[in-house]
């Protein structure tokens, strides 16, 4: 009978766990829907400023060809002239229970760090998310400059991207870094994510995926673009916005990827709990049936003896 009691206790414990994982799955699903909506809305802004900057660069290059001159582009495009010091922004979550999501991002980050180190580059890391720091500090504690926690805790906000971007731009202006890359998950669906390494500084406007697919073309004869105050001044204003937008896109995609991974993980946990409850219940019934049968045999044997 002690075995039956232990099984009952275990079944009740697993049922409680199942209720928790099921609730976490529903919460993650609700947050995922909001995150997906934010990805769609933020993409319009990002695509518009990318298209605007690409149009300006396209016309500046046409002007270079027509006049036979070489334009001096803003420093955010030119870079520092070196590529010795690299800053990696690694985006992970602050919490666990989301399967292998954080481990996969950290794995790609570690591979990139090793590649740059092998090339003789000086690497610096800023971890956006507590879990990234917890994994990477085992091997790269000396390279981690800072850890930013609590990002997108109540939904991604644009000012959070600005708070991350401003110190990075300051480091770039002071010559403390030459190149900045983002290592983050790119959301595709709840079960499909892609870990990407993307350079966001210096800003390579023409290398963005959207601009590759939507290259500017010559305007119709008679039409023209008018710029105020001027093409180069507009480009200088757009480049910091593109940089901040790239960080914001990394935040919203990472947030959606985290919720998708957690929803999938909790769904698997709930299914496993149900399977385990089913197996333990079957075992419990068999043991109980065996005990009842044994008792009946003993009663019948005792009656026959009398």
C-alpha cells in the first residue's frame, strides 16, 4: 500500500506541474501575438527610413558620376578607417524555461567571438539579457563590458533601443570601437527562428535586406526629388535613426522569439506531463487491482479452510 500512496502523491504533483506549464503556455501565446503585431508595425518605420536613405545615397552617387567628384560621406557610413576593435551586442532573455533559445544565441556568439579573436581583433561584448551573460561569462568574462537587463519586460519600447544605441554611438565617436555587430534571433514563426550576426556600425545602408530587394530606380522623366536642407545633411540625420531602428528590430524579434520558444517549450512540457500522468495512473490501477485480487484470494482461501 505504501507504493500506492507514493504513486498518488506523484500523480498529484505532476498534475500541479501540468497546470502551471499549461498556464505559462497560454501567457506566452498571448505575449507572442502582441510581439508579432509590434514586428509588423515597426517594420514599416524601419523600411521607410531605409528606403529614404538608400534613395539619397543613390542620387549622391549619380551626382558623383555626373560631376566626376568624390563625396565625403558621414562618419557613421565611413567608419573609423580601422577594424581592430569590435563590439558585439548579444540579445538573449532574462528568464529561462524557453528551451534551447538562449543556448543557441550564445553558441553563435561564442563562435563569432572565437573567429574575431583568431583574426587578432579586440572584442568587446554587451549582453542584452541576463541569460546571455550567465552563459558567456564562463569563457569570456573579461570581454563583457556591460549587461542590460529588463529590456522589453512590459513590451518593447523604442526608448529602450535609444538607451542602448546612445552609449554605443558615443564609444564609436571616441574611437573606442570600430565595428558593431548584433547577434540576435530573427523571428519567423513560433517554431522557426534564425540566429543572425548583422553589422549595424558602420551603417551599410545598401547591405540591408530590404534595400537589396527594393533598390531605387531612376525617376520618371520630368519628376524630381527636392531635398531641404540638402542630401548630405538629410543622410547625416537618417543614419543614427537607422542604427537605432536596427537595435529596436533586434529587441522586438528577440522578444517574439523568446515568447515563441517558451510557448513551444511549455506545450511540450504539458504533453509530457499528460503522458506521464497516463502511465502512472495505469501503473497505479494495476498495483491496486493486484492488491485487491490478492486480498480476495486470501479471503477465499481462509473461508475454504474453515
